């Protein structure tokens, strides 16, 4: 086996975690699942497939993945989400990297393409990201941000890209997607508060149409039929919602400050 640990964070992924683990079971003898309170049997399924399952309360995306990194035994790490599947060609490509010893680069970008319900494989024009997901643990670490999911690399780290594509089954249903995006908009509003950031009130008006165009045209959802239109609408509303929640909090704070310095200083006539 390559000197590679694979880590996955989960919460209520019983319907998806099995396929994700099985696809990479031949790549590693150290598959780590960090679970944040599943109540649907996710932990048992993962353990039954040979993964080490570790419970950890949810601290946010970056901190949870950093916790998972610390549990891994090997010097190389591959991160997958529970709704991502490594197809056979990509698994073979990863195995080949280690066949002759140490890989040439310190980190590798993987193409991750979304698959909508009813699609057997990524659409030819599917939107895809190419983040670093395979890396030496002494050359990279997940960002501590609770909302930004990225690997921060050491200076001068050598980065290459693999040719295969991770299959991303991100949408169970439109309703489930909206629930997830609603929760994510809360986390982003929290992050804006913590950083003391201020978004322009103009964005309340511009955010929805701008992001619908971004998804429907820029991410080519227009080429993927009715489902492409519906998911573009969900994305646009989520982006609007994070700005609306940010402004709602600002207005609430203004209202509280206008009441005076504190309840002990107010007087009733």
C-alpha cells in the first residue's frame, strides 16, 4: 500500500459513505472517518468497511479537517468529502504516483465535477473545481477557517495536477440542497461577524441576479436542462441569503445600540 492516509468528514451520510470508501479501499490501509454526530448509522457502515471512525463535535469545515489530518498515520494525505467518489481511472493514477517511490510534487490538484441526480457521470460541460486534495502532511494543512475549505501550502511547495476526475454527488434533492445552503449561509454570516467585515447594502439587490448569471451561464448550468436552472436558482438564493442575514444582524445591533448604553441606564417615566 502507498504511504497514504485518506480522511473523510461525515454527518448523516449513510446513503453515500459506503460508495466513497469502497472506491478507495485499495489505495490505503488507513482510511479515517471523522464523524460529527450522525444518527443514521454512518459510523457503523464506515467501520464495517475498515475505516477508523473517530467522533468529534462540529467546529466548522477547516477545524474539522485539521482535526482529521492529525489522526492520519501516513505522510501523504488524500481528502474526500462523503459525497465524492474516486473512479477507477483516478484510483489507478494515484496508485501509479507511488509505484516508483516518492511522488515528484508535494501536492496535487484534483478535478472535482458535480453530478446532478439522474446523471450517470459528470456532464461534458459540468462545472468543476481543481483544489489541492492530495498532499504531504508536512507541506500543507487545511485552513482553520470554519467556512473556507482549502489547503494552505508551505512556501515553495511543488504543485502538480492529476488528470482524472472525482465524481461529486452533491445534490440529494433540491430541498436537501437548500437546507444545506441555508445552514452554510448562517456559518458565512458568523464568519463575516467574526472578521468584522461589512458588505455593501447594494449587494442585497445585486447578489441574487449576479449569482444566478454566474451559475446559469458562468458555470454552464444552462446546458444541463431543467435541473441546471433549478440548482442555479438555489445557488443564487443562498448567495443572497448570506448577505441578507449579515444585514439583518447589523440592523439588529443598530436597534440595540439606539436603546441606550444598557438596561441599567434607562429610566421609565
